[in-house]
C-alpha cells in the first residue's frame, strides 16, 4: 500500500501555519477580554435623540414621576418608551383652523418638538434611540426590582439631573451579581423609588430591615437571569 507523502516544499508553510494559529488565539483572547471589559459596556453612551428631551426639566425641575412616561416600569419586565400621545398631553399642537390647542399647549410651536408633532399627525412612532440594552439571553424584570424598593437611581443614575440621558452604570454581569450578593445598600421604601433625590442617614441599616420585610435574600443562581 502506497502512502501519500507531502512534498518537501510544504514544510516551508509550517511556520506560517503556526503564526496563524498563535495570531488567531491572540485575536480571540483579545476580543473576549475586550467584549467583557467594563469599559466596553457603554458607560457614558449618550446618543443624540430625535427630540431633545430634558429629564433635568421634566423629572428634576417639574418633579414629574418616572411612571407618568414609563408606564410599565412597575407593572412588567420593560419600562416602556412613552407613546406620542403621552407627550401630546402637554405639548398639543395648535389646530390648523382655530389656531388654538386641543389639549394643553406647552410650547406648541417649538422647533424642538417638531418630531413629536409629526408623529402625532402621521401616526408613526418617534424613532427614539435605545440607550440601556442588556444581552438578549439576559432576563431582567423592572417590576420585580421597582416593587421591592430598588430605585431607578441604582441602575440609571441621577436621571433627574441629566439634560441628555446617558448610560451611567456598567450594567455588566459582575455589577449585577455584586448587587444580588449585597442588595441592602440599594434598597429604599417603595414609595420613594421614583424620588431620585431621596436620601437616608443609615441606608444599610434600613436596607437590612427592608430586605427582611420584602423577603429579599442574596441570590447568585444563574437561572435568576439566564432562563
């Protein structure tokens, strides 16, 4: 039986093959480390939105409750983006014939609200740009956290001071696990969850009390988030 033998000139490619293998391993390792590094997980990401909505004015100066716009935050997994009709409740455009507002008219002709008026007239949604995004394989339920005293501030920072909303926290797996292992410092009475400037003198002591009352215990089981 004759055996197949590679010609001698093939030996010249062995070093090249070795370099390709080492280069691929280095590239894969760098990609993995970069993708899981906290600095690559979008902290500080603050895209320009189609409407220059100021949370500093609405949630800060006017003290509007987060739940007025984000209606699902205490009822379901998603906080929900406000519908155009919610914006129109305050920013109703002027009627073309009567030149009067059908609803409350706060800055009815402001050029900054052009996208809101166009959305209302055409029925097409405002193309808001999503800021906070978790991987598709991660299950996160807003209502489960909000209804147990985890404030918006814990994950989103002081939204009520932001002219332009950006991602304030890392939202990495390690960051989430740290909170699940020690939730007490991040708990507050449920009635103050959306009061973003709320403070207490002894947060950890109060947190321990609230954790006991709300049956909150440290959990690190993978199935909590990866279902």
